[in-house]
C-alpha cells in the first residue's frame, strides 16, 4: 500500500452521480472540510448497498461535523445512476444524497492502495481526510464484511476533538468522554482511574 496516514491524501478527480445528476468532483472541491472517502467493490451486489444506505442514513450527522461522504467503485456513472434510482426493495440505493464516484480507470482505487488487480475491483477501503488534505485514518476490509458507520462517526469525532483540543483520545473514546494530555503522567493517571 503506497498511502500512509499522516501524508497528503492522493488527489482524485472524476465523474460522480449526485442524486440524479452527473457532476465532476475532485478532492480539492472539499478543502476546508473533513472527507470520508470509502471504496466498495461493485454496484448491484449484496453487502455494498447495505453500507451505502447506512452512510446515507447518517448523512446529516456527518454534515453537522463538517464532513462530506464520498463513495467510489470501478463502475461507470451510468451504472451508479441506475442503481441509485432503483428502489431499496429491489436491491437498489433508493436515492442516496452523497456522491457516487465512478473509477472506471481504476486509478483512484490503485492510488489509495485498495485495488485487487486480478479481480479488477476495490476492497472495502475507508479513508478519513482532514480539511488540509492530510490522511488521518484508514481501514481496509475484505469483500465479505461491511463497515460500521457508527464507528466511522466516532472516529471522525475523535480526530476532530483531538485536533481542536490538543489532547489524545484513549481506547474506546466516545464523544463527551475524558481525553488525555499527551504525557506519560496523564496516561498513567487515566489508566489508574479507569482500571481499578
């Protein structure tokens, strides 16, 4: 994998479906916002719509966190459009509101290190990019297991809290929980208090 947390996120540009419209988007369009970019294998499959619809169900929560959600696969914009217009009960997306990015060349998937070259599809990679375009978090799942959207929201909140307050977030940190000053003494006091 050629992309590392703490490095600038690879730039991307491409055509996306947003609702029922085709739109050219690029990473630079989202400067000043947090971005959750997630890859999925293919349109009209089985686990993928459950993930995409789950992200759409929580889209307002991401927006309140100044965070844009973008999904990407190696399908065409026309496939994305047909799938997005298909009803949920038929296995479609039912009209998700965030961009579905077409990566027909597979270059974006390749740049983010998630392309299965032999199979020609992307693994379930998820990348959190900060407002300065720096990659802060990444996860990659095999094809058969979907991601947890609530965990993605937790991670966004944790990185935003840490960046804003200069503190670090311990294991299992949730919004409103105690954070730690980045010192050994602070960590020791936290552990002593939480693991009696």
